[in-house]
C-alpha cells in the first residue's frame, strides 16, 4: 500500500532502518556480530549499567512487581513513583513534580494542558518534535521564532501581546538535541519576569525542556542552575530520566497548583498506564548517584573537551555546540551517509542525521563519561582517515 511512498524515500536517500544491538547499551556495542565504539547514546554519565542502579531495579521488582497495572490515578501508582516526584522537586528546588511516561508524553500532555485558545505560544524553530506536537495539540496560537532569537520574541510580544487575552508561553529546549547549543534562558527569563511584574496575574510562562540539560549542565542540576537562576511560579521545568539519568520517563517540576492541574488535565498522564516499578527505581537511584558523586560529570566534560579539540584541529564545522552533543555539519546527504558507513567499517558507530530530522545533514556525535581517551582518539583518527586531512 505504501510501496511508492517508501520507494520515493529510498530514491532520496531518506529511508531509515532500525539497527538492533546484540549487547547492552554503552561505550561499546555489538551490531551485526561486530563490536563498535558507540558515539550515539544519550547516556551522558554512563549510568545505564551502573551496578547500584541494576540492583535497585531488581530489588524494586521483588518488592512491588514489574508492571504497574493501571494509570497513576487508578491503582498504578506505587510509593516509589511519589518518592521520585518528591526527590526531583527537591533537586529542582520546586514545590512539586509530576512524572510522565516519556519526554514525548510530557510535552504532548503538558503543553496543551497549560495553554488554551486565549493564549499565545512562542516556540524556537529548533525545538524537539515532541514540543512541536504539543503545540499542535494545544488550542493556543503558536508562533515559531528563529533559533535563539530573543529580539524577534520581543518584537512579536510588542506587536501581538496586547491582543492576547490569556497568557504568553515561551517554550524552548535548554540544550538543543541536534546542535548541542544552549538556549538564551537568562534573556527568556527576564522577558517573562518583566511581563509578570506589571500585574498581579501571571501573564507569561516559561517552559523549558531540559531533556539534555538535566544531569549535564549547571553542575548536573540543569539549565536553570547553569544560568544561576531560581525557580519562579511562572517557570515550568520539564526534563527526562531517559538521557543522563540512564532510565526512562520524564518529569515536569513547578508549583503545587501547576502540578495538581497537570494531574487533572494532562491527557498523556491520565490516560496511560504508570511506568513500571524498576524504571522508577532506576531513576531514583540515578538521581541519588548524581547528587553524591560528581566523578562521572567531570569525566564527561573532560572527554568532551578532548573530542572538540581534535575536531577543531581538523577544521570541522561543529556549529555552536557547547555540550556533549556535537554535530559535524556535512551539507550533503550522500557524503554524510558515506562517512557514517566508512566510520562503521573502522569500528566506530556515528549515525548520519538527515532531513526531515534536521535541515543540514550531519554526523551527530554524543560523547559520554564512559568513553576512554583511547576511544576518543580512535574516533578522531578515523575521521581524519575518512576525510583526508582537510574535510
Ligand atoms: C529526547 C527528548 C525528548 C523525548 O524524551 P523521551 O523520554 O525520549 O520521550 C523530549 N525533548 C527533548 C529535547 C529530547 O531531546
């Protein structure tokens, strides 16, 4: 039925396939019977296979079973779901927190619940697809602004602001998932702060998707800490347990009222079974580890510096990357696929990212705390091999 459509994708080099691992996720993985050094995982702190986390998950299964059996609002919620919410609220210094089943579910559930037809959403053009879909599900009008362009935001607000009967919500990734740069959150914070200082009512909300920031920037505390800011009643911090925390699921942290509202109105929360207990126990343990052991975080940033230095010496264009997500912009789909394949022949796994995921084709590197110096140098050497001295 979709033969022709698929053929068209293949002709444009845009057809994707799933590669199945035969090993655990990690700095080295096995695919097709071959061991590869893996530069494609979001397990920034290398916690996925941490023995304490595996133990916590196993013990939780013994205590509470595996599956949750119902949604949180029925009987699916276990005391450790609530404990994770409390710990995360403490970690983010907010009144409360709510768990969602994934980052995708959080954004597609929370954004439409927080905005209605009287409101205006301002969304960065490079925001994650789950934010885009959350905006599509919202009854609010959405205006997409140029990447990180706070001047354009101010312009839109001064032009459209007086016509907005409800609120204005600015929504942004903290760390952009394909470019690895960081949103100008201080400016966004100040814009909202100013709008909210004029009246008693909250006029502007700032919604931050800290999926790649949590555990990575701001001394592991995420984007708000990175900029030295503090929580506000109009600030909504979303993040995931699926990246640096090595587990699965997501959270939204904010005031008690806001979280209570989401419990009652976010459809992806209400109409979906609670996360399995071992997933929650893993996230709890990971949170405990990142609060008490800063060794993985230090290793992550040392590794990142080593890799970036090597890439810059070779003259690669890594755009504005400031984080362990490092794009190598290639511009040409055929060439980027060739590079990815050639790296794989040399034992290194780096996926090529193509349209429609990104406008500019690229290799997307993510470096983690579990990579060794030798593995990073091997990547640099292989890139030199594949590209010649000058790319
Ligand atoms: C990965 C990601 C998500 C989705 O999170 P999942 O838990 O994988 O569903 C949402 N937002 C951003 C910015 C992400 O990078």
